[in-house]
C-alpha cells in the first residue's frame, strides 16, 4: 500500500487551511495486468512549463500557481502492458473541487471565488462517474501517449454573482466535457523534442490547445560533471472568453536547467514566460538540494514583471513570491 497525506494550517486565510490524502492506493498484480484502487496520482504530459493534457487529478491551486500540486483522486486504475504498448483504463467515482484562496489569501483574482457555492452541470454533482482511457507506446526514439477523458471538467468556469448589499463574487461552474489528447517526446542525441495537444468539447464551446518545444543538453559542461539544458516552448489556447482560468493563451517560454550531478542531487531551473499578446513577463526559479541523508531544501520563486492591465494575469502583478521549503524524510 502507498500512503501520502498533507495538511496546511494558515493563520491569515481560512480557505488555505485544508488537508488531503494525496495518495492511498492498494495494488494488485498479476503476470498480465495491474489494478490500483484508492486515492491515486497520475501524471500525463511531456513539456516543462504547461501541462495541457494532465486531467485526471484536480489542481490544488492554493498550494501552487503553476498547477503542479494535485489532490489525490479516488479511482480504479487498470494497467495492461503489452509488447505493442501499455493500455490504461480509469474509473473515477468522486470528483474533487478545485481550491481557491479566500479574501485574505493570494494568489487570487480581484473578485473572491466562493467555492462553497459551486455549481455543477450534472445533477449528480461530485458523484458523477467519470472515465478515461489512455494508450502509450514507444516507436523508435519517440514516446507517444493518446488519451480520451469524459466526465466533469477539472477546470471550472468562473461565473459572476452579484446580490444587493453584498460584494460580487465568482462562482465555480463545473461542466461535463469530453477531451481527446496527444502527448509525445522524441529524442535525437542531445535534442529532446516535446509536445502536447488537446481538443475539448462541452465547455461553452469546443476548443483546442497546443504546447510544443525542445530541450538541448550540454553534457559535461566546462569539463565538469554538470549538465546544462536549454529549454524553449510555446503554448497556444484558442479560447478568448473572460471566464477561463488559464493565463497561458499565446506565450513563449525559455529556460535553463542545471544538473550539478553531485552527491547532494543539486538542480536549478530558471524560466522566463513571455505573453505575446500583452508583452507581460513572468520569471520562475526552482532549485533543490539534499542536505544529508534525510533533509532536502527546495526553493520556488515567481516574479511578475511589467504585467499589462489587459492581461488575464494582471491580478497577479503585485504577487511576486519566494518560497523556501525544508523537507525531512523518515
């Protein structure tokens, strides 16, 4: 059995005080298939900065603006490996709502999102039975994943609600969607080419989105053990409605990834995201280093630079932040 829990207590924003079972799975194996039952964590995707196709687990938005933190998803997960690829089937019996900060929390939109008033297109609400299929295979130097999801969309529409005598708020509205996606990664020497694409229907109107890019690695940098990766990516989302929750609609990303390859597993990633429509810039830094056998030091920093007031990210323009984390394993 795999088990991982999480709890945060926030002294300022009560909406950020929450707990979760990130992982609690029972596994059963045979020679020809594997079944996992419980709260699981599944990752789909290939690119570095934006993971368009990663849809099984709900985002814990108050923990990480980049969407990397996820809730444990109740599921039955069947895996059937074959010589020609791996087939996976998911049955998802319980929906997890996205978290949003409260009045005193960050990062958030100018209007507070009232999660307690969430609405659902399905009359079953959180009990709607979602499902997904995924096939992955390797062809030569290319790793390919094809998936289809049907059920409650993890990304809610945010609807304006205003009543006399009260401040206006945003109400999450979870719609029924169908999403078909493709992710691939192709290696050629020092080059790694990556891409993700999706087509989604049911969320006001059908739309598509794509992200693609490369990573080139300079090995043994300066005759040392260090490797330096140069990353370039592009993301495009053809929605333009004001209710969408993504800030990545037409953006280019560039970055450097340094792997020191020392005994302490030191890594540093520096990235710059540039919005091509509004000329806004976001700078990201992620670093990690092990301190001894049981402690790891993590650094995450985000700076919002020259954010255009028409940009969907304008509400975050004063929310540059640095997080230093000390993790102890036992």
